[in-house]
């Protein structure tokens, strides 16, 4: 299967009068774990479904490797999709589910079962061959869906909110598993999610979308350190988005400290509106008159060296180097 | 509270009304039929007795004369033949209609409207819908006049009416909807993402139909088949009216015997027919586990 870079060129999707995806450009190098991140309705799922071939692009092109796949049938693109609800065939055994696409290609029973078993070993499903999907737990179903998608040797695996149906504990384990698989297979994974922690933990490339446009695309570090817009800063969390010197600015909450700062620091004071103990850190909310609410995440021992009480007026400060100017929204 | 009630008498009381209806209107009459099938009769009366003579009469010399078919066997072959033909046709047409409604029509509102339109023929009686075919198919009917007008035939086509053809046609016309409803119902429950997943796996339209839609519509197909097969097996009105009273069917045999007041042998025939239909239903249920989805 021709694995290669995935490129989206002015890709657009319209449903009647509304535009779900508006002329987005993106390049995903081969072998990348890419997360599409954004609130619901931001166009991330539509983008993925266009790449998969389950939605027809209204305009623009999708290029995979050397091939323009915009108008190809789903199975001819070298992509495979794992559905949010897994979409396992309820009338087929686990083995037949995994071997389904090989059966459609007319591959002999012996050969397709051999291939399917190899994939099932990869995701540790060997024991469940003869079970029906309804007899499996959520995590097991997820692995069946994964094996079924991978059996076609796709160049890109598309995962539509693959962890949303799992409980929090399982979510962490499966997350690690997905990353391991992506490394082992060396193909690109395109993962749609609305959880920023998921994206941060997994992605080589994070694509943050809002209202059908890409707000920012970059490594998790890039996106977290230097959010391009107030939306990104707020969505990623852990940032204060403030209006200082007549322009929008972001300051990471964990860079804010209590007390007056020195020469190169900016100090503001205000009423303490919230103190929240969080184990290793304490979260402090100060209401500064002009700038608005400022959240500070302070290591526990530093906080208790000079604790703040609700209703007190305290000052907080941060280094001016930690201020990042945002694009005006 | 609900948990404690479950073991008490309440659930039985709740089920009692329906059980009573079944007992009164199904079990008791059936029991009467079985009992009467062992009674004797002459020209004037039926008498309580216990004789298997009626059953012997039903199968009079049937085994001995094989391979030549006796009247009873010939009637069954004819009736089963109708049942099979009607079943295949209603299944094909019904499945296609259900598929169209469930998968091709996107809007839920239009789906419901089209479905309701399908029920309009049921606003008139079966018999009216049956005999409305007669002016169409008769010797001087619309079809023959058109064919002759077009010069396709010189003589009126005789087999259009009062033939196996007209009987089959009328059955299909009357009962296809009994196939549509349960199949449509099964199809509505098929998760649309399964179709997408199949397409993602490279399945063609026919492959999706055969590997995903048909297996998941099996329950509906089985229920529809039971409706159609049981109705056709027991029918005597359609075969009588549309067959010009010339075509034999098990139902008609029983009707004739009743009109001669030969109740015991009619009852014996009914029991044999019931057994045949039950065999067919059991065979169907062996292939498809209906309870799984009810």
C-alpha cells in the first residue's frame, strides 16, 4: 500500500448553506501520529470522513503519497477507518469481522483467516476468535475494530474518537497501546478527539480546529507553549488569556507566582477569589481589576510558604518573557 | 418493591387477560377440532366416538398407490406449489420495497408517508381487492383488449384469469405488505455505520446487501415468511374466486366438506393441514432464531 505524506489542499465541505470545513490546508508527513482536536461541530469529523471517502469533498483535494484520492472509493484510498461506535458486524464472529475486507476481496478462507489471526495476535485478541461482538467488553470490541481496520494494510489509519466509549481507566491503557501500535506499524494515525490531554499525550502533530478552520497545527509543545490564538490557549487549558497593553496575551498558569516580581516581571494585584488544593499544586484565582481573572498554578510547598486566603488582596507576577502575544481573534 | 413483586402472584395476574383470550379463542377451538376429528358422521348427524377412520379417509390409498398421487397428495402439492411461488415473489418484492424505504429514502418524514401509503389498499376488504382484478384480466378485460388492440395477440389470452397465474398474482398483490412490514422493521434497526464500515472494507453494493443487510434482516424475513406461508396454506377464498372454483387447495377441500356438513373429516383435514404448517414454521425457526430480536 502506497504510504506517504497526506496533504489537504483547500479542502472544503458544505452541507446545503452551512460550511462545515472551510478551505483547509494541511500536510501530515508519513508515519505521523496526528490528532484533530476541537469542540464538537468544529469540522474535525467531517474532515476525517472526507479523507476516508465517506463524505464527498465540496471543493479542494486530498493527496496521499503521489495520488490524488479526492474522488476514489473508500477502499481504494489506502485508508482504513475505525468507527466511533466500532461498527462491528453483530452477526459475525470476531475472526470473521477481522477478515471481512479480505473476504470482500475474494481471498480464500484459509489465507484470510491466517492474515486475520496475525492481526488479532498483534492486538492480543487470539483467545476471542469464535466470540460474537456482543460477548466482548468495550475494550475488546475496540481492539477488534482496530484489527479489522488494520487488516487491509492501510497507509493511514483514521480513528474517529476511538477512546470516547471507554471508561477513564481503560482510556489511559488503550492510549498507550495506540501509540505503541503506531510506532510499530510506522504508518500515520489520524485521530479525532475533543480531549486535549489525549491529543497532547499521543500526537506528533496536533491540529486544532474551530468553525471549520484550522486554528493552529504544530507539535504538542508548540501548541502549548505558543498558542496562536486565544481560542487555542483556552482550549488547551492551563493558560491565562489576558488583555494587556491593548493586545491579547497568553500566560501559562504555572508561570504565575504570588507576590511582587522584580524589574523584568509584570505584577498585578487583586482579590483572591478561589483557592483549590490539588495535591502537588494549588490553584489560585485572583481577580485583577483590568486584566480580569488570573489563574495561578503554584507548587504546594511554595504556596504554603506564604498562603493566601479567600477575600484577601494579593499580588501575583510573572516574567514578561512568559507573555505570548496572540493573534487578534 | 418491584423485585419483591416479581416472585408473587402479580405477574401471573398481569398476564392472565391475554392468556384467557388465547385459551378461549385459540386453544379451546383447536381442542374441539382435534376432538371432532375423531368422531363419526353420516348424512344426518355427527356422533361422539373415537375412530381414526376420518384420517384413514383423508389418506385413502395414498401410500398404496404411490408413485401415482392420490387426491389429497395432489391437493397438497398444488397448495404447497402456490405457497412456494407466492413466498418467493412476496419475499423478492417485499425485500426490495423494504430496502428502498429503509435505505434509499433519506428523510424520516417521507419514509413514514410512503409507508402509510402502502397501507391504503387495506382500507377495503380482501375480497373487493381480489375481484377488482377480474375486469382487468378477463377475456374481454383491459389487458386482453389492449394486447389485441396493439396486435400482439389475435385471440384473447385465456390463462390470465381463473388460472394459476391469476391466483398467484392476487396472492402476491394481497400479501406482499405482510413481508414488507417485518423486513422494514428489521432494516430500520441496522446501524448505518455498519454499512459504512462495509464500504470502508471495500464491499460493493451487492456484497453489502448479501453480507450485511440480508443477514441482519433475517428475523424480519422469517416473520414475514411465516405470515405469508400460513395465510396461503390455509386460503380458500382467493383460490376459489381467482381460480374460477377449478383449482384445488387444502382450504377449499375443508370448505367443501363443511358445506356437506361432514365436520369430522373436515376437522381431520384441518388437523393435518395444521401439522403441515407447523412443520414449515418449525423448519423456518430452526434456520432463524426469531426470539433473539423480539
